[in-house]
C-alpha cells in the first residue's frame, strides 16, 4: 500500500516493541551478578537469552512463556559463568515478565494509533504474563484483540501464529491480510515470517536493541520508535 493510513489493523509484537524486554532481562540478572561479583556485558546477557529462548521454544512449543523463561534462567547463568540460581530465583525470573517496563513512547503512540487502526497483540507470552503487563506498564490499554503463544500452541516465528491472527481478524473485524500491518522490532520473530506469508510489516527498530536481530532486514515501513510511526501517520492524515 502507498500510505500507512491505507491499512486498517496493526498486529503488534509486544515484548521488544511495546515493552522493553531487554531491560527486563538485564534487571533479572542483577541478583546473580551482585552475589557473585561476575558482571557479563549487556550483549553477552542478551545473546544468551535470545539463543536459550529460541532453542527452548523449539524444544517445548507448548510451554507457557513464564515457565519457559524460568527454565532457561539456569541455562543462561551457566553460559555466562554465573552461579546456578535456586529454583525460587528461576521462578521469580519467569514471573518478572509481567513487570518489565514499557518503552517511554508506547502509551502515547498507542493512543494516537488507535484513532485510525484496530490494534491487535500477537505475542509470544502466556495469558497471565500479558495480563500482568497490561495492568502494569501498559496502563490497561484497550487493545481490540490479544493473541498469545499459549492460545496458539506455538511460538513465533512459526507461521501458525500469524495464520491464527489472520483468521481471527477476518472473522472478528472483516479485515483481510492486505489490510494488516505487522508492527514489530524483531526481524527473527516477526518480519521474516510476515514477509514469507505476504503480510506487510513496519519495523520498529528500537535503536541499540540486540535480541531478534538478523543480518537481512525485511520490512515495508521503518521507524526508530512507535512514536515516530504515530507521527508519520498523523502527518499523512493532515495532508
């Protein structure tokens, strides 16, 4: 489509795009680092998370995300040379997902985008973690539809997640694939899968982000932040 305003629905990745999962992950390792005096770099921690998460999602696609995050915590600690966490520490890391912070521009941008688009979440988390995030850093934002990996039974970039979303928005809103814009930070989880399925996508770069990056970048639209995307939409509509 020639213009952002030609689309009718944004399908959002949540953790990485709306919520700062990298900061949440880094905060989760502070107790182990402070106790041991070992301080891996930011990129070492995030690379470990990304690789352990991806492997575990392939291995156990039906595992709830909070449980999966708890499962990979000791794997990551071993990889980073940190002491093995207790079961309680691992469980706490899994539960921390719901407390990860939103990006500073997220809420204002969502409010502006909602004036024009249906807003759908297509997230790799579980129902309870998303509810916690929505009640917390997302300030009970009224999304039009929320779809989690727990409901689908697989994790993005599995095509089933996107196909599930397309069926739901067709049924609920009479919106077709060509009217959907997948809006996400992660090239791995979202943009390549969307391209393979013929879904347009808007890349929210979040400069400095590491997790989900690939050497090949595919997208139809590109913005540093969601706020920048909202600005571009408003500029279009004012012409």
